[in-house]
């Protein structure tokens, strides 16, 4: 074995799989884990790939095992653990060695770490890695951030281990500093929304149409062959069809969802950037509500259960499919608009079509629709997906189904927060004369904030109330 150029710290779920992936692609790699027994068992279970792996039992040992200039991947929990590892590595590394944080860092932390690294080194990259354990082992989607020259240094390895879409690597440099982790955060927000919309449609089928889980699974399986083809639809079909021998799994799983908070970061950032992402916001809200099980049970006891069966024939599965397609397009339109807003705010030239492309394989939100999105964004990145002819055409057809499903849901107590949020946004975005004139009048009334008139030039006008003229 040649001396490795790359090392990895943190042989947990993701780190172990990434290390095996790197070794399998023919790159020698040195590894170190805080708990030494983990390193030993990882190495012992690596099989033939052990020939490409150098296990080490101290940080200094890891650094010594890697050829200069070194690149070291951190795959430890986001937050203080990353700062601790950087602080421990810094005295051991040369200025042109490279630390790569591949965990789910908040992009503000990545910006800070990149800025700290810039003057004296060691160099620093923050990369978002998506695809879970399976993706890490066989091909994740990789969203890189940092100096382009540093990315180029490790791009051959990151490209080789990444997922492939029709032969293309799903590993792309997004921009400086925290750009890669920002794009990963938007990915995670969209992931929350995709999952929530599928869960809402499942709820309509279960409570509104009275369908058993296996039947719902069969519908999802069919949808997965059409416009909604995606990893999340595929696994939703699989979980809906699964049983524990006696019961459908979905019927015995508590309806209380966990989260690591990455969706929340996306929402916070969108609020800070004044970029509306209501579908993702609704999805994060719904997860939070799901956790309030006791409160929900009290609500049901006091007011009666909200969901009611739909009248026979009121809603077809084809209409539900249209609703899901429209919701998905609207959600992605919002997600990409958030990316544009961040690019403007942080001075990043974020490559929108390349972002759609990097999500086509390896990551949780991979879907066939992303290929069409990449094409639409390539035609005119600034235009936004809602106005792109291909998706405008799709929305014209599918928004009828979305409206029908959302209104039936409202009438029969079937909660559809994400789908309804998508529809409201769509309606707002196609209303040339909105209602914010009322807001402006109110603001002027109580705070003399002034307004513009539709029939005169200039701002700072006041109404004939409270003495303001
Ligand atoms: P795990 O909990 O499985 O593993 C964590 C690893 O980090 C372990 O090797 C652990 O070592 C090590 N570690 C923990 N704290 C420290 C510390 N203070 N100093 C040094 N090493 C430490 O986590 P995952 O592999 O799931 O996640 C790693 C990163 O990847 C996270 O940022 C996560 O958000 C991100 N990620 C996870 C995905 C997933 O599907 N799991 C998907 C995409 C990204 P020890 O054995 O000593 O405890």
C-alpha cells in the first residue's frame, strides 16, 4: 500500500462507511476514532478493504500516517466536537494541510472556521454529505464549500466516492466558506417537506379514504413509476407495505417524529433572508406538533377527532397524485428561491443547475423531477422554477388537484399543512393586486410609516387618519 494522502476522524455510522467507500475506490486511507476499540473492530471487519486502510490509535499517529500535503476528513457530530478536533489537529498539521468537515455543520460555523483557517492554515473545507449510511458506503451526494483550489485538491477522491447519475459524479463545489453546508441545509429542508407532503397524502388515504396501509403502499409504488419517482416515494411504498407479521408497521409506529434540527436551521435562515419557504416551514411546524402527543390527545378529547371520512367518490387517487406533484414543484421553487437569496446576501455565485444535478443521485431527495429542474434552471437560473415554461405547464395542470385536495381536507378535518402552504404561496405569487395595501394603511395609521400610492410617484405618503396627512 502507498502511504495515504487522506485520513478520516470519527468511525461512527457515516465515517466508517465513507472510509470503506474511499478504500474501495482505490485510495489508501488512515483512520482514527476517539474510542480505540471502535477503530480496532472497524479494521477487523473491513475484510479485503483492510489492505487500503491504516488504523491509528492517536491523533499524532494519524497525522504521521498521512503523506504531505495531508487531507483529513472529520465525520463527528456537528458543533463543539468539530471545533475540538480542529483545535487538536492544528498544532500537528502544516499550513497547506487540509481539514474537511463532512458533518452536518451549520453553515455559519463553516464560514467562521473557513475564516479562521484562511490566514495561516491549515486549510479548511466544509462539505455537506447526504445519503445516510447507505449513501456514505456506496455513493453520497456531496456539496462542497471552501476555496476552489482546496476543493480541486480532493475532488478526484470526492468525485470517485460520490453517487453517479448516468455516469456523472454527484459531487460539486458550490462556493466559498459555508456555501456547501448552506446548500446541504436547503436539501435537508426540502427533505423535511417532501416527507411531510407524502405523510399528508398518506393521512388523506388512511383517514379520508379508509385505505389500509398495504393499499397505500401499492399506490405509492405506482406513483413511483411516474412524475413522482423518487427515493422517498420508493421507501414510503416499502414502509407502507411492511408488516411485523401481525400488523402493518405503519399501524404500530407512534406518530411522534424526531428531528436533529437541520430543517429548523433552514427555516431560521430563510426568515433571516426574507425568503419565503412556507412548505418547508409547515413541515418543520408539523414535526414539532407531532411531538406534542399529549396536547394533541387532549385536543381530540375536548373537540373530537378532526379527520372525517370523505364522501364516496369525492376524491380520486389521480387527483391526489396531481396534488402531490404540484406541492413538490412549489416546494422546490421555494427552496431554489432561498438559494438565490442566500447567494445574493453572501456574495456566492451558487450554481443552481449544478445543485439540482448534485441532488439527482445519492441523496435523500433524489428524484427524476430534479433532472427537469436542472434543465429549467439552466435555461434561466434567475427566473425561478414556478415561471419556467416546463413547470408552469405542469402547475397549470396539477394545481387543480392540489386545490381540490386541500379544500376537501379543510372541509373534512384532514390536516394538510405543507400542501396548503404550497397552494397559498402559489395563489399569492399569482395575485398582482394583493392585500398589503391594508397592512400599509394599518402601519401608517398606528406608526406613521408612510406608503406609496398607485396613482402618484414617490413614497412616504400618509393617510387622512390620526392627524397624519
Ligand atoms: P455517530 O454518532 O454514528 O458517530 C459519531 C462519531 O464521532 C463517532 O466516531 C464518535 O466517536 C465521534 N465523536 C463524537 N464526539 C466526538 C468528539 N467530541 N471528538 C472526537 N470524536 C467524536 O454519528 P454519524 O456518523 O451519524 O454523524 C456524523 C456526522 O455526519 C454528523 O455531523 C451528522 O449530522 C452527519 N450526517 C449524518 C447522517 C446520518 O444519516 N447518520 C447523514 C449525513 C450527515 P466515539 O466512537 O468515540 O463515540
